[in-house]
């Protein structure tokens, strides 16, 4: 990955932050995007100190189409030459039966997990096609394969990520651009805090009785995916805690 430019959305915590660390260690130049700029700046300082990484931080809300287009289409040279796009920004909101669900929660999940991923990809992809080089790695979920009780809308967004990954792969056949999805089971991050709106006690119950994956576990697989020889595309990888059904 030496000197390759890697854009990571949702780099301010969890899996995105862990990806930033492993790609910095591998010598990549990083564009870190998220809404919490202060967190990105702290992470960038750590990566510069520990790995002498070159880092560009972008305060970016992936749901804001105009902001995504403006920010990503006006990157300073040579940051436009994105070699790997990691579409990681995502969230889950309250688990509910559809008849009781919050429409605001549904919109937030669809806007972030599906539309946000599309906005970012649509802005970055033309440059990859022009340069005939690139790799789009989407962070999906086991929820895109197995719908769980009360997970209706979140699972639907992650099924959409799978379908979009497959569709994009087909769109790019005949080019050297690679497309992959990495689909984790339970990973211990701030994800559950977000889901339960900061109720940490409730969030902790999610991991009771099993050893969850760590952000680093996922980041190692994302790096593996990105470092295969050019003729090898890992279309889809599912990784689960050993004790998760
Ligand atoms: P975290 O809550 O720790 O991280 C989520 C990241 O997404 C944050 O950096 C957050 O940054 C960013 N984000 C959320 N909304 C936006 C937005 N509108 N614009 C830009 N960035 C945004 O959770 P995880 O690391 O666990 O989640 C990362 C991905 O992994 C998600 O797509 C999630 O669905 C997926 N996943 C997680 C699993 C788990 O068990 N944890 C299992 C399977 C998949 P900020 O708030 O600063 O904008």
C-alpha cells in the first residue's frame, strides 16, 4: 500500500478508525472522513507520530449530497488519485417491529448506509475509471445475509449494500477496478451506543455471552482484500465471532 491514497468514510471511530491504523502502518496516504472533525484530527496526529503517515482530514456528512460532491471533487492535488475507497460510514438505530418503527430512524439508516455510500462512490468512481485503477471496499454486515427479529430496516440497508456491491462489480467488468464487500458479525465499537442513543448499559448487553470481533479484526481483513494481486478480486468476505450463530 506504500504511498497509495486510501479514503475511509466513518474514520472517527470503530472499524473505520482501525482501518486508518492498519493502512497507515502499511504505508498508505490517508483521507479520513467523518462528521466529528476533532476526532479525526486526534487520530491524524497519532498516525503521523506512529507511522509518519500523510493524512488529510475531511469533515464530511455522507448524507449531504452537495457537501460530498463539493468536498470530494475539489480535493487538492495529488489527493484526487484515490486508489482504495472504504465505504464504512454507517449506523443502526432502534430495533423495533415495523409497525412501531420510527420513520426518522429509518430515514437516518437509509440515508447513511445506502444513499451516503452511493453519493461517495458516485463522486470518487469516475476518477478511478479515468485512471483505470482503483478498489471500492464496502463494509456491509452479516445483517445483509440474515435478517434478525426487529432488525427489518437496518438489515434491508445492509442487503442493499450487498446488492450494490454486486451491481458495481458487474458495471466494472472489463476494467481493472476491483469491488469487494466485507461483512462482519458483531464487532465491539461505538455502534451499539449509537443504536441505543448513548445508553451504555443497554449497549453492553449486545456483547454478553460471546467474544465479539474487534475493529482491528475487520481492518486486517480489509487490508488483506486491498493487497491481493491485481487479478484477484475478493467479492465478499463474511467474518463472524466464533461463538456467534
Ligand atoms: P461506530 O459507531 O464506531 O462508527 C461509525 C462511523 O460512521 C463513525 O466514524 C461515524 O462518524 C461514521 N458516520 C456515521 N454517520 C455518518 C455520516 N452521516 N457521515 C459521515 N460519517 C458518518 O461503528 P462501527 O465502526 O461498528 O461501524 C462501521 C460500519 O460497520 C457501519 O457501516 C456498520 O453498519 C458496520 N458494521 C458494524 C458492526 C458492529 O457490530 N459494530 C457489524 C457489522 C457491520 P461521525 O459520527 O464522526 O460522523
